């Protein structure tokens, strides 16, 4: 009999309990023996909730119980999660978590602790919610040299950008609606500033490239400056604006960044809308593969956590993720050396300002929108960020810039 403890009875924790309740038979069959929820840890009381039977308030009860084989950490944050998870691993218990902050900040240490104690530290639900992506990276895509991971890794921001595009509304208005519907937190900073996607791409890149990628090294820009006017330009030229998390090996080195990007319909992420997430992987033998599904939400996330519980239960004395990633940090290419194209909005009429624009950037096609007098847009050719900055400072009246990855 495998015994499981859950740390935290919030949204994901209650989802984990629900998966156990609804799919107990499936779980027993997958594991090959009975698996039971022995404890749920939370500081709060839940009068009348069936969880009361297994509810405990003291972590020591769990960490010191030799019957507990697998611990689920779904409290979020770093404190006390890190300390709790470390102590569980040191006490010979595997840990499964959905906590991307914890994995991005302490994953290297926790993977090593798990290896030293012949247990598992698993985190499928930390990236892409219910989408299987961590296990494919360490178990399935192992014959390839992965040279790019790019994805829509945050449901809240994808919902906001999709809604801005479908309704023509501004960022603030859509954010408020998203908060009312529960698609955005009351404090939306981690999502809308791109911090959440940054931690997720750091984890995926560490696994894909085999060396630790520090999330603090990743250039991160959120969606708060995207306006209804930007979306209008995008629609005029048939592209969409997505918050992309990208990491890529190039001849110059590996770069990683999170920022809004204009993409066209040739990009497999173009049609990923609403709260959905998708991750596109490019391998040198595989070519492209895309993983798509629900990147957040109680049951999809809990489903991924419990799949890890099954994996841990089937491998009680064996570390399945191997190295996970090498602790030696992958030095990322400075942002200045990263190349892309740039969509730029500038004040003035194309007839008078275009010569100065073309003097700086070479030949471009002006994009004008009849209802937006006194400005126009253009898309540059491919150049590095440093080159873009150097050229753009010579021009007066630039309103905004959005990076563009266009095939056409
Ligand atoms: N806030 C996150 C999102 C939740 O919107 O994707 C899942 O990590």
C-alpha cells in the first residue's frame, strides 16, 4: 500500500483530493497496488468537508511518518515549501509539486537531494498545467538535440490578449473582466509582467538543454504595454500578438526571453487562444512537435500532479529523472546579441517621415490604419537588439515596439 500526503488544500490541493476520490480505481491499477491519501496538511479548518478525516495542521506528523511514501506540495511560494520539500526528500519520501517558483529557484538542489536519497522530485504540473511536457522532455525526446523551446506558457495573459483581439478592448478593461471571471488573480503582477512564464521557460530550458538556466538571467517583458491600437495593427497585417517564452540555441549561443511577439499563421502557436497553453519543441532529428492543452485550472493541474504521484509510487527506490539537469549554469547570450524583426509605431505621416525611417532601417512597407491619423507602423528586417536600439534612437516619435517572428 502506497500512502500519500498533500501539503496545501487550496485550489490545486483540493483538485488532487478530487482526482483521488474520482479515479481511485484507475490509480490503483496504474500503480499496481493500492494507493491512499493519508494526510492533507493545511492551517485552516474545513468543517463539513470530507477532507476533515485526513486533515492535519502539523507538518511534523507527515515528515516523521515512515508510512508516507509520496508527498504532494501544492502550497506555492518558497517559504515554507522549500524547507518542507527538502526535509521530505531527506526523509526518503518522493515529492511531486506544481510549484514553478520552487522548481525554478531550488530545482537543482532538490533534484540532487532526491538523487542522494534514491527518491524522486517530480514537477510535471509546474509548466503547462495539465499538458504533459516535463516527462516527454526527460523520457521521450532523448534521441534529439533540442534546439528550441517556445511556448505560450501563461493562460491568464493568453486569455487577455485573445480577448483584446476579439473584442477590440484595452488591456485594463479586459484584465478587469478576467479578474471578475477568475481567469486573473486580484494581484495579477506575476502573470501580466511575464514572471510566471519566465520561471516556466527557465525550467523547460534547463531540461531541454541539460544545464541549469537561471530565471533571473532571462529577459522578461509582460503585456501591460500592449494596447488596443497595437492589436489593430496586428489584425490589419494578419498576425497575432502572443506572450511568447522562447529559448533557442543559435550559432552565437543560447538565448532565452519572455516578451510579446507578433507571429503569423505559419507559426503553430498562432491559433492558441484563450486560457490554453502550447509548447513547441524543435529537435534536430524530430523537427517540430507541439504540446497543447489546459495550462492552468484545478483539475488539469491536479491531473498532472497525480500522474507524478503514480510515477513516484511505481519507482519507490529509483530516481527516474536521472540528472534532471546539470547544476553548471548555462550562460545565456546577452539580449543585445539576440536577433529578430521589430514592429514599430511612429508619429507622423508616412509621406513625410518614411524617408527618415528608411534612412535608419532600410526599405520598409508603411502600415497605415485609416482611423489612426498621425501615426503609422512598419516592420524592420532581421537585426540584433543592439542594432535595433542604435537605429531607433536616431528616429524621433517612436511610440512603441513589438518583436516580430514572421515567416512571410
Ligand atoms: N497563473 C498561471 C497561468 C497559472 O495563468 O497560466 C498556471 O501556472
